[in-house]
C-alpha cells in the first residue's frame, strides 16, 4: 500500500494521560502514579506494541492549567517524579524500547544531565534519548533563585504557539539560545571520551590513554564547561536528542541540534510548512547530511467506533469543566481512522509520530493493540524489533566521535 | 528462626549490638585493582547489578556510591594509573532499584554544584521508585577546579563549605517536608485529586538560598532520605551531630574508632538527639583467606597491585608537591625536601589535604625507610592503605564484631578491591558467621532503609492552618 519506509511510533507518557480529567477514568489508577509499578507497566505495554520509544514528561514545578503561572487547582494531577530516574528505573525491566525522559535545561547543569543520559544509555544498553525543554515560568525560576524570568502577560503569550510580542520574543530567543548551547555541551561531553580510551595496559600501568580524553572547553554567555565528562562515552556514542517545537525559534533548535523534532500541525499544510522551516534550519546549520526525523504529535482518544471515542472525550471534558484542547491536534476515533490520518499526514514529510494518550489506562492499549496491528496490515509498522538500540530503531548510525583524529 | 540463638548478650550483660553492613562500589582510586584478571567493567550496568545483588543476598543494609565531579589530575594531566570513569549517581541507583528489593541505595551528592530543588526532587523520586530505600551522603566541595564544569563555577571559601552544606540540607528538608504525605486523595468520584491546594508550598530565605514556590514531588515512603555525612573536621562532626542519620567515617581501628564514636555521639545531646539516632559506619577494606596466614599473603599481594611503582611515585608527589618522575620506585626516598608552598601537584582528590605538614611527613618517612631498608614503593605500601580486616572468615567476623560491641563503630561500609565480584567471598563466608554470632540479620525485617538502620521515619509537619 505504501512504498514509504515503516512509520516510527513513540508514545508520550504523563501522569494518567494528557486529558486533565484522565485520572478520573475507571481505567486510571490515580493512587499509583508515583510508584515504580505504574511506570514499569506502561513501558512494558509500549514495548509489547514494539513502539520505538516512550517519552516521559517532567517539569521543575507543579503542572498548571495556565501557560506561565501556577494555579491552585486540586481537581487535576499535580506532582511528577524526575523523568530521568523513572526512565532508569524501568530500563533493566525492558530490552528494546527507547527511553526518552524530558529534561528542563533552563535551571539545570549540562554537566549533570550529560552524564545522567550517558548513564541511562549504560543501564539500558543503548536505548537512551533525551527531550530538551525550556521553561518560561517565573515561578519555576523562583524555585532555583539564581535568575529571574520576566512575567509575561496574556498579550505576550496569546495562543500557546504565538509568543509574538517583543518581550515574548526576547525571552524565547534567550531560552532557546541557552538550550542550543546546552545541547552542544551535552553532546561534546558524550564525545569527550573516545571509545577506546580505556586500555588497561599492564605494561605501562595505565588504565586509560589520556590522549583519548578531551577537554571540551565550552564557553558561552550562560555557562562555561571544561570537561571531560566523568562518564565514558555511552554505548550509542550519542544518545538521541529530541525537542518539541511550535514556532521558528524552536524549529531552529531542532534543525541545528536535534535528532528528532516533534511538531504539532493540525493539517498537512501546516506540517509541510513546519517541515520546510526545520529543513532550512538544518541546511543553515550545515547538517544536511545528518539524519533528522520530524515526528507529528497528536493527542489520541481511541475506541472501537468514533462515537464512543467522541463520547469519552466529551465525558472527560464535562468532568474537567471545559472543552479541552491541546497544542497538538486532538484525534478522536478508531485505530483504523487514526492509521488513515497518520499515513496521510506523513506525506507532508514526517517519518513518525509521537502519540499522547488522552487516557493512558485506555488509549495506550488503543495504540499498542489497535493502531499498531492496523498499521501492520498496511505494511507501515514493524513486526519485530530490528535493533536493540534506540539509534538502531531510528535508522541512525552510531556516529563518529568529533574528537577522534581521522 | 531466632536472630540470636546462643549469645543474646555480651559478657558485660549488655544486649549485643546488631551490626550494620554496607557495600561501597569500588572507587576511582588505587584501592580498586583493575589489573587483576578477575576485574570487570567499572561502568557497565551488569557490574553494578552483580555488586548490588551480592549485597542484597548477604542482607546488607545498603549499597554506597561515591562521586567526583571532575577527573583527577596530577602534574597538569589527567591521572591515568587508577580506574577512571563512573556513572551518574542518581541514574544508576534508580536502575539498581529495579534489580533489588530491599537493599538501601546511598548516593554521594555534592551540595556545592547542585541546587536544593533539583536534588530534593531526585532523592524524593528515588525514594518513591525504590519503595523507601534512598539515602544521601551530603558532601561539600571547595575547589574552583571542579567548579570549571558547572554554571556556578568558582571557589567556595573554606569557611562557607559547611554553612552552604548545612543550609542546602536544611532547605532540602523543607522541600521534603512540604508534602505531609496525605494530600493525594485521588477520589475519582468527587474529582478531588489533592485535598490541599497548598501541597508542596515552601519558602526559604537564607544566606545561600533564597527560593520559594511549590515542590512537585509528593512525600516519599521514608519521608526524607537517610542522611549521611562524611567529613571528619570539627565542622563536619558538628554538622553530623546536628543533621545526619549516619556518618561515613575513616576510623576503622579500636582506639581511633572509640574516640571518634564517643566524640560524635557526645555531641548529640546538644541537639536534643538520642544516642542511637546517629550511626557511625567507618569505611573498611578487607583481605580474606582460608587461614590467617594465607589472608596475610593475599593482603600483601593486593597491596602490591594497588601500589605499582608509578603509583608509588605519584603518591609521593602528593607529599613532596614536586615532580618526582625521575626517581626509581625501587630506590630510596628523595633527598630533597617537599615544596612547602600551596599544593598544586594533584587536583580533584581529597587525600592531598591530609598532609598538613609535609616536611614532617617526609622526615618521618625517610627515617622509617632508612631504618627498615624500604624502597619508595615498599614505604608507600607499608604506610598507606593497609586493609582494615585481614584473616580467615572467622578472624574477620570476630574483629568486626569486637569493634562494634566495643563502640568503635555501629557497622562498616566495606570497600572491596575488585569489581564486580569483590564482595562475593565476604558475603559467602563472613556474613554467615556474623549471623551465627547473632549480631547480623538473617532476613530483612523491614522494607525501607530506615527500617534496616533502626531509624525513625520522620513525622510530617502538623497540618497547615487554613489560610
């Protein structure tokens, strides 16, 4: 049916699901959200569906229904475990699926994050990735107390994708500029040990060949980092760096720094426009020869017939007290209808999708047991894992080390 | 089965103390022997999993990970004679939580190059993900050398090290306590997820940290992780007495151990704390053999592996504060005196600071080498790093028990010299003897690390007044 290569599929895990009332569905077990068992079960289900990877949301403050300010709602899930630790906790329990925690770069140390993701790559034997996120929230800056972030008004923020006043643009430029430097540091640190640096040479009594360890000597406006990492180069060499992007500045981050970008088009035209911008940014960054996946993000409510999915969404909206929408398109329908949509949307230049289950306890299985077989029938999804590293699943070769002399 | 079949009390009639044991993953220093054919990977997860499973099989209290945030250098170059490279502490501990069920997971985390909100999130998350087994060895750092890897950069004056550490820990405790543990109702029918809209609220205004907002990890099973402290200075001891649950100390002999134990425990009353609210656990190395004589031979062979010729020269350079690479390790000690200036030869390691009077140390070493006809290498082997416990399993079990019953320690953090199997023999031969003596658990009786260590679970703060 399709001459294109199979789709890549990821699932985005967050709390009980992406709908704010998801935790009230009978299938949700909201009392278990902070247990290892909860996360192990979800990732095992995603792996049974042979998905490429899971992402795990995170934040340096409580969830909020407001784009830049905290709220005091008590009717929604509040609280998150550290996503890198969640990924590490499930790594030894899985074999093939990629593990992509979210990390906020705005208030954290690139040195720590680099070794954390390198270590995630070790404990998962080559299945680690990373989703870079910035935070414009002043209240989260106050949790760290090292910098202030200006409070933007509604006119600055507009819809979630806009951020198009001078104050908003200045903040976005600053945060994403820092993110670009951050990824550069993280990547240099991963390469700061050559693969064969550990020699255990009894004759010279040396454990390492220090000529194969490298200072990264990064200096930028936000931080300077000397290196080398304390952690040897991870199994994949470079774990997979990903980022969600809604507009030009983050598109440039994806084009210049990421292996996967997630975009949020509502139709093929929007998808084509975003893909074009990212490809241009990739070109401008001199990365044309490097593979860069662009995935579409969708929130999904999946049921055996469309009416059931719509009813379920409407019922949750009723519980939430709003007709809930998201930055990404919200799909309600059958797995077959979703398969149709994905195969049509890919024509805009997407190589995969990151699906956000509306209700994890329901829609994750809708993906793994409904959508996946449906895509297979159309020769558009794998029947078995073809690799045991995340780069392998994504068709990314193990990269050469930037510091290795050729 | 009875914990205590025959010997329920010591000769003095006092009940026998139960020994606490921990397993220190072999570190990036010359205690760890990488040249042994049995030495495996120091970075692959399989090594950590093997080590942790051995410790859990032996019913140890916890596994312990050290940390260093910059590769060590000597003479301006990365130090290449010891094991180099280690994982991220939190990440590997979270993964180990998946391959163990009861073993405590202790991570060394620096209070200088981190921020309380993030570290508290990580420990609270680890506590959730391990079912209540997280512990934090709070260390401080002072060097701009390590700071070059971090946003914060620069130098922290010596006198601020403990004040920052103290305030860091106090702030983290405020974050841990910002959730009482009963806020999540998650009532699907009524739609109440949180019964308190202010769950996680905190405000800390201090010299080092000025932060406020809401903490976003609910209270973990232990309330707070178990807190370890490792410094030996006056400030460090006071910090431990005021704020720690356990001390990772260096005093592994009867006399030094008893003195330290009495000193630190004596400080507790000042903070309104009871004698058993702070455990003293020295680091200890060991060499086992079928007989004491065989163990002594093995101990010597291990020492020779730990102190190669080049390692001996490098070690001497710490004291001399000079490049001694021209000296023969099998020859006599240098005639020249140490450079008394600021020690710049070695960076990124703590031991340099142990030589406060290098001229006196050099004099003493020269005299000993002359008297006993020791080469540089032999002198270093003799004066440094001798194993704490050497002998047959029975001898070692006896020695450990004696030290604990004599209040030189509450237990030991064992540092094997081999990765990953260096604990196996101890687990198989010494632990059963301690169990027979009735001084070490045969099964875990609790699920959390606080349970294993006999520490209370901190009570949450009283409910907030309605605002």
